[in-house]
């Protein structure tokens, strides 16, 4: 068994209002994410199937407000809400926000590698 704090989770992507930390824990990875208001990650996802993230995520909004865009529209998530984001989504920070999510390691690694180019 293992527990982690934000400081235990290595930085994977940083800059332009994005702080994305991730660490493999078993066959899943935990991500600790901070996005500044106005950050829209959809352009970074261009080139993935549907130009959207294809990794599922289960998590919890710690602070702020995030809009998740899908092929069927958009839904907002706010501090205090648990979530499941199915494959086929692209996040946009409506307010400064922070969340923790858990994802299959192979799938999240492919998305991070794509974003980092």
C-alpha cells in the first residue's frame, strides 16, 4: 500500500498555467493537476482520436471550476465534486482549479507523451 502527497508526485507538464504531476501507483497513476483560469487544453490534444483525451479518469475537484468538453457538449465540475471522465474529453479551466484523478497508467502516459510532443 502507498499514500502520496502533492509534493511526492513528480511534475510531468508545467507552464502556461498548467501544473500536471503524475505518479504510477500499481497499474494506475495518480495525477495532481492545477490549471489557471482560461487554460484550454483542447489545442494540445489535437491529433489524438477525435482531438480529445482518450484516457478515462476518476477523481475529485479540490477547488475552482472546470468545463469538460466532449463530442456531446460540455459539463461543468466544481470544488467538492467527484467525477468520472470517459474517453473523449478536453478540459477548460473556467476558474483557477485543482483536482486529483486516477487513470490507467498506459493510457495517461500516451496522452502526456502526445502533449509533450
